[in-house]
C-alpha cells in the first residue's frame, strides 16, 4: 500500500533509539537520487492518541523512520508501507507492545539497536509492568538478546516491584481483607497470597533501628508504606504502649485538641483529620481485632491508624487512586442506596464533608454540593441505612463541625436557618434510632485565621467557627 508522507507520525516514545541518525538519512537520500528501491516501512493506525490537550487518531511509524525522513527530505509525497495490525488499536493500552514491536524490527536490519538502547527499552517496559506480564524471556525474544542479559538489566526493578506487591498484600491481609478479594485485586492466586502472608519476615526492623536507622529509612529499605512499618514495629504491644511509641499523649478527658495532623498517617487530603483523633476513637470504643468501617475514607487516615492499632478496616470513598488499594470506590447515592459489605462492623467511622466547606476540592457527586435541606435529608436517610446494617453493639463515631454563615456577618445578625449545628445532627440521630452516648470536643485549629483576618472579624463583630464534635452513638 502507498500512504502520504504527511499522514504519518513519528512517535518518539515508541522510537527505540536514542535519536535519529542524520548520516543514515543522508545516505538514503543519495540512494534515492540514483533510483534505489527501499522496502516498505511498517505502520500502525491508532486511536486515543494524545495530541496536545486532545486525543485523536493517528498513523504512527513502527519501523522506517530514516526511510520516511529521507523521502520527506527528497520531496517525495508517498511511501510504501505495511500495517502491523489490520485495524486501529488503542494507543494508551498498547504503548509497550508498540515499543517492543518497533524495537524488534530494529534488531534485524537498518541501523541496529545498540546495547544501551535495548537496556533502556527493557527497563522502561519493566518499570511500567508491575504485574510482570512481560517476562524476561519475552523481552529477550523481542530485543534479540539472551534471557540472562535481560535479567541483569531489570533485576533491581523486579525486586522492588516484588517487595511492593508483597507489602500491599500484607497490608490488605492485616486490614481484614479476605484472600479471595486480595487475589482479585492483586492478580495473584490465593495460594501464593497465603504463602506471602505466612512467610513474610521483617525481623530486620529492630536490627536496623539498633543501628540508628529511622522509620523513613526502613520504609524505603523494604519499599513499604510508613504506616505498615509502624504496624510491624509495634505489633503485639498494648494500645497504651503504641501511644507512647508514637509520641502521642493519651487524652483522658472528653476534649481532644490536636493542633496538627501527623504526617506519618494518611495522605495529604482536603479536610484531613488528625491520626491522633482516630487513635483515641479506637482506644476508647473498640478493641484489638474489631472491624472498623470507614464510610468516606478521604486520605485514608482511619485505615492507616487501624493498621497500627491492629483493628480490621474496610474503607470506601468516591475518590480512589493506585497507591491506596485499601480504599474501594463507593458512591452513596440517595437515589439508589447500596451497602457495600455483608459483615456487621464493630465501629462505623463517619467523617463526611462539613456542608459546603472545601466543596471545590471534592467530586461533583459529593454531598458538599447539596443545598442545606438536601444535605440534612441525606443524613436522615444515611443514619437509617447504617442502623439497618449495624448490630446491637456497633458504635457509630460521627465527626462534624458547626456550620454557620458567619462570613461578613456580625454574630448578632446570624439566624438558625443559616446554620447547621451539633443539635441538628443529634436530632437526626435520635429520629433514626441512634442513641448518643458521648459528645467529644475535637476543635479545629484557629491558626487558619491569620492576624489580619482576626482583626477584620473583630471590627465587624464576626464570630468564627472552630467548634467540631465527635459524636459516639449506639442503636437505641
């Protein structure tokens, strides 16, 4: 087939060499001038191809960049081509197969790939293939080298991937995931998961600590997330001993004020709550081995702290990401309520958006976009749903803040219709069959108000909001 030179795309990602050779292009131009014939180039039609900020269709060159460049330089409008696949394929899903096909074409003719080019390709493929779908033998065949050579090139990458995979499996197992669900998530057989969970040994942690290594170093050493390292280090200790090791003071009264979040636990996330708050909730209202259900997990603080304090934890959220396989997608849709688990939890931890605070940081499906009446109706229906799936001994830990429309409004001018206070939530809880057992003050930090804002508020007699409450309830 003949194809227009201008219709072809040189994709530098799938180009297997470090750069084009102008010397080769010039030689081909001279050969064309005396009537030389060249074999067809190899092409592939693709869709879902990134072009600036848009995706489009394209025809990319798999083999024959120097021939195509020579034809362009010579002013020839068409070039003979053959297709790799006889129909368009998804570019994003096939980037690595395209790269390896291009590489294989360049191992047998033309400017052969250098050893450095092959090594770079092998490492690029391995780095984006944590499930090892491209085996060392398959890569060796594509790159025209022996398997041992590929092993040498990518052994460090595979070692890190294996360690990362194993620690994810260990984390999910400790959080109470069934092996069947872990197998579904990781793509590894249940038998292999059992071996990893039963045979994983991190006894070197104490040795590294005795050598003066810190926990961040140990996490990097094992390619492990920091909360899991802490969980392994503190395994078997009492809750009070864990508080001491984590350098958290244990609050004995019903006011838990924490000025800052502990960066060791949970992701940087809008509305992130302190890990210390979660730990206190687990200390007073659960025991080791209990199941915690986190309904709106956000940055995963509840999951991380549950891991360290040896509680099981299942977490759900609208926002999911690859680095948090422990947080599963779930949309609490008032038009179609669905409860995500069958087992009844010992503690339901519920930290929803505080009305429209940070609404711009959340998904459009978030309840933070609801009008006031619809927002409160959501809680009435949601607390009813919770009760249906809770056992008699289940505790609900519900955290929320007073919301008042105090912006640019003097305290004397505020009205109840423009507020959502702790009383509103308590009334809904009582109406839906929950009995409040504790109200714990967990105030927000006032440091978010700088001196200039405070001065302006004082002049206008505006009363800001730092009140926040943790309401503990049980079925009535």
